[in-house]
């Protein structure tokens, strides 16, 4: 009886052990299956979530110096990625504009240099075709010298713009009388005004003293006066007024010239921009003067604006504040 009980108990113990180990196996299998399902599910979800970034990466790798467009194809990006794409597109558009400007500048510079270089080559070739006398050689040399001067002026203007861009053109402030500077500029351009039959007048009531860079101020006034003469009409006039504006300067250069059409007005301060294409062939007007004028005016902390009526004339207005002189203690 006791033996029978012991064997039954042993059998039950064996059965329950087997059931336990089976349950353990099942639990292990379920655990493994659940882990596998979580892994697959998670990688599917991550894959799905990363798909827009993968498409973005593909689109970015297609960008080259020939194509600055971001070709993001497929379904619309999720809201988290959208601002990144927008920012990228803005940056690319900015890069494209800078790249186009560089290309345009290279082509403009080549074009500007080609005209005087071709003229010089022709002059020299014609001169060398047969022996000439001393006077003829002198004429050839004088022609070549004028062309070289023209190219030097262009290169100097380009260098000025490069310095302005790189901010390596420093301001050298000192106390100046703007009226005196205007008189000096007028003395420089008066022979040209006279040759063109124009009246040039400086209007100033009292000395306009301010602290600024006299060389840059001279360049600004001389350029504006020069243009007012160049783009004038026979028997026209140029009136320059120099007045104080607070502690600064209010300069006005008014001409009775050809004027500037509204569609050109905003663009004349751009590099190489010329409103009158017929002057392009001369090589004398490279369209850099006003770009330098604006650069200098801004460097002096001022503003420049233009009012114009086609056929009646233009008025350029410049305001320059007086700079603070740094005092050493
Ligand atoms: P440019 O060397 O051609 O004179 P600027 O930069 O000085 O170059 O001027 C750019 C363009 O603006 C000129 O080509 C001309 O078309 C126009 N412009 C400048 N000043 C005047 C003016 N006073 N009257 C009419 N047009 C002007």
C-alpha cells in the first residue's frame, strides 16, 4: 500500500515536472516569437520613418554645380522633415545666385577686356604692315596708351569692388569740409563739362564740416558729377548742392540729361549694368561706377537714392552722417 502510494507520487511528480518543463518551453518559444515580432516590427517602423530622410539624402546627392535644384520625389515629407527641406532649398537658391553672379562677372570682365584688347591688336597690326615715319609710330603708341589706360581703369575698379566685398577697404576718417571736396571734384571734371558745352555749378551756403573718409567722399562726388556730365545733353547743366544734414552731409547732384527709365532705376547700382546698351561697345563705360559709389556711401554709413524723369534729367541724393572719431585715452 505504502509502496503503491510512493510510486503514484513519483509518477505524479514526474508528470508535473514534464508539464512544467513543457510550459517553460512554450513560454520560451512565445518569448522568442514576441521578441522576433518586436524586432521585425521596430525595424519596419524605423525603415518607414527613415524613408523620407533616405529620399532627402538621394535628392541631396543629385545636387551638382550644374543643377542646384533639390529633386525630392515621392509622397509629401512628414511635418518634421518639411522645415529641413525648406531651409535646404533656400540655401541652395542662395548658392545658385552667388554662383550665377560669379559666372556673370567672369563673362562681363572678359567681354570688357576683349574690346580694348582687340582694338590694340588691330592698331598694332595695321601699324606693322609697312614701315612708318616717327609721327605715325607716335600716334600708334598714343592710341595703345589710351587703350591700356582704359583697361587699367577697369582693373582698378574691379579691385576696388573686391576690396569692398572682402571688407578689406578700411575707412580713414578725418575732419573735412564737404564743400571743399566738391570744389576739388568740380575742378577735375570742369574741362569735360566745358568740352560738352555744359554749365557746372556748386551750390553751398556755408562750410559743411563733418568727419568722414575724404578719399571715398571725393570718389563718390566725382563719379556722380562725371555721370551727370556724360549722360547730359548739349547746353545742359549740372548743379551740385552741398548742405548740412544734422551733423552730416546732404549732397545733391542734379542734371538736365537723358534721365533713367523706371525699369532701369533700381538696377543702375548693380555691377556691369548699363541702361543704354549702345554705349557698351565703347569699353569706356563698364557700368561699375555707381556700384563703387553705393559701396563707398554704405561704408561711410550713408544712403544714396535717385529720382529721374526720362528726357528731363536725374537727381542723385546722398546722405552721409558724421562719424565718431575714436579718441585715445
Ligand atoms: P558707367 O560706367 O556705364 O557710367 P555707372 O555705374 O556709373 O556706369 O552707371 C550705370 C548706368 O546708369 C549707366 O550706364 C547709365 O545708363 C546710368 N546712369 C548713371 N548716371 C546717370 C545719369 N546721371 N543720367 C542718366 N543715366 C545715368
